[in-house]
C-alpha cells in the first residue's frame, strides 16, 4: 500500500469484523525523536493464543472467502523496511492491540496519507461503533471521539451525509492546527 493510512483502514476494518464496540487509533508523529508510532486497539473478540502466533503469516486468515490475509504482514513489512517493527497482542474476549513504529525520516517510509479520509470512512461505514482517534505531533494533540460527537448530535446518525462532511472537515482542521 502506498500510504500508511490505508494499512490503518485495513486493520481497523478487522476490528469491525471482530465485533469491537470501541476502536482506538493513535498516530504519534514524534519528529523530534525521529519516530512515527501508530497504535490500533479494540475491544473486539480477540484472538486465541494459537492464532496469534500465526497472525503475521500472510497465509493465516480467519476469512472463509479466501486463503490469504495480507493486511498485517504488509503493515509489518512497511515498518520493517524503514527500521521499525509491528507488535500485536490479543486475548480472546478482551480485544487486540497493535503497536507499529517507523523511523520518521527514513527514505523508505510510506507517507502517512489521508487520515481524515480514513477515519471518516471508518465512522461512516460503521456508524454504530465508537472510534477514538488521536493524532499527536511533537506533543500537540488532536482528539476526535465519536462518543462525544454522538452526544452533541442528539440522535442524528453518524452516517448522515452532512455529518460525514462535517466530520471530515473537523478532523482535517484539527490535524492542521497541531501541525
């Protein structure tokens, strides 16, 4: 994938399929320490210890429609090619945590990409799931929490076109402010 945001989208969709109620995505651009850190945590069904041991293998998948699951292995390869790594932990019934690091200025690091579009796509595609998105740049933080957005909207669905447009603009503006 050409952008890291597409990896994040793919992994978060796995969380949706795992029946998560809350998916937390944190992007930490720690430029001063030359690190890009991405954390994706969910409270979904989790994985067995046995499956967790093979989850980075592209030929390991829970899907019945195909015999390969490239998402995690490609994300790990993207991290490895620029001095980073991917760690994943999971417990059945508790959820999954993924921690991915990259050398920020590495020539082979893919660009972060369109995080506002990624988060908006996730929220509008799964409007009943809560998303907590944090973006940190050198200690400055932007946070978007759909639980707060829901309270403000007082019953208006998150996948309403006007809400989706507002959400996209809100995230873009928030990231621009901390940049």
